[in-house]
C-alpha cells in the first residue's frame, strides 16, 4: 500500500484559497463560525499553505537535534505531530 502524498511544490494563498504551483485551488479556508470574519479564514489559509514547510522543518529538526538536550517530552511531542501530519497516528 502506498503512502498518501500531498500536492507537490510550494503552496501559496490568494485570499481564502490555497493554490499549488500552477495556481490550481487545492483548498479553501473557512472560519470556525458560519458568519466568522474573513480575517480568521485568511489566517487559516496561511497556516494550511505553510503546513508542508512546517512539517519539513520539524522533520529536519528531529533528525538534526535529537541529542537529548531539550526539555523532557519535546521530541516525543514532535514525533507525534509528524506522525499525525503524515497520517500515521
């Protein structure tokens, strides 16, 4: 069974939409309330668009700095967050 992979390339934001490299819409952000402010939805769109880069940096940090010098439980929380992002937890 193959692992699910996200849309390749950098993602960008155009108002409430998350776009792939070719400008195709891959997601639309919404606010938590039906009549929620667009500013909340735009913030959600920015987080969505940044998620691939955030995941990559978390994985790099785990590989580079896993020497036990951090606060207890930090690396376990980071591993769990990565697993959840990759659909493994």
